C-alpha cells in the first residue's frame, strides 16, 4: 500500500526500497508525482563541485555537501561536522535543473584554474581552488588549492568545517625561499599538506548514498606528494602535480524511498 515519489532524470539505480538518481552531466531531476505521506517527500542528496586544476600546488577538492542519510535508509553519509544533523530536501512536483561542475585545468602562466559549481535546489557546492604556479598562491574554493613552489606562497582558503555551511578545507603552504615542493590541495575532511609535510592532498569523505562507500572530494597532491589520488570521474578530486592535471568533475546524487 506504499505510494512513493515517482521521478525521472540522471542514471537511475535501486538499492532495496530506495531509488538513486546520479547526475554526472547537466540534467533535470523531474518529480512527476509525490508520495502519499508528505514525510516521504524528503530526499537525501550528495552534491560535489568540480575539483581544481594543478600546476605546482595540488588542486583543491570540489566542495562536499550532503544530507545526513537518515531519510532514505540510514546509510553512512560522511563524518561530522559535514553531515551531522543536515536535513534532506522536501521536493514538490516540478523539475529541478542540475548543473554539474567541471574540473579545473592546468594553466602554467597563472596556476591551475578553479573547478565549477554543482547545484541541487538550494544546495550549491563550490568548485575546488586551482593549485598555485611558480611563486603563486593557491586559489580559494570549496577546498583551497595548494600553494605554488618558491617564495613562501600560501594555500587557497576553503569553505572549512568552521564555516556555515561547511564544504572543505584550505590548501597547504609553499616553501620559503627558492625551493620546492608546493602544497597539497585541501580536501573535504582535512587541509592540504604543507611543503614540509609531504605535500599530499587533504583527505576526502566517504559517502554510501549509492549503496557502496565511495571517496569524494579528495585534494590533489602538490609537488612530491605521496598520497594515492583516486582517478575516477565525477568524484570532485583535485588535480595532482605528479602529472599536471585536470580536476575531476563533480556529481549530484539524489535518493528517496519509492516502495
């Protein structure tokens, strides 16, 4: 006797009683009909911005915003304070445009470019900041880009967990004087490594909205960073300097009970 939401848009999968709509490119989440019980019209979500591009500093991760996962099956949504007590979105019968943030790119002259913003309804996740070039500072973003090498450059600021709403962390600092390496890009749960701490990208956040735990919003390595960087598409990962690279595009995922 249960009547749930009926909706279209994105790639649709199922996990038990729940439907999951995954948007890896721009589209529309269209709610054609609502649930019989208004309480079942609250959907869970994950919104990740595009990762920043790298040069000498690692690219910052795309901003990470997610509901707490209690509205559609109590899955693991991510660590505190990113998701603690974050309500889902109550939808109505209409179309919701879903822009997906592209990753930033390598640009030698002025540092990596920032990623772009991903959006679902009122939830916006900023693109990650671009990594700094030679003598350049990291750029701000959902998570900040890592500092470039030489000259005491600084990491870009992130929309850190101490801000409202939280999205990410700052990039790591560069060296003083004329030496390498640059800093790591910030991630969803940690700042990027400073030049004297390995220059690894800041750690991302695991989220199981699809039914499997996946790491999103990992910062990119700066010069000489040693962390393993996920390379899968649509994770909001910052570009890594081991090969001057483009950040990973973002993603929007929506989940609700349908039966």
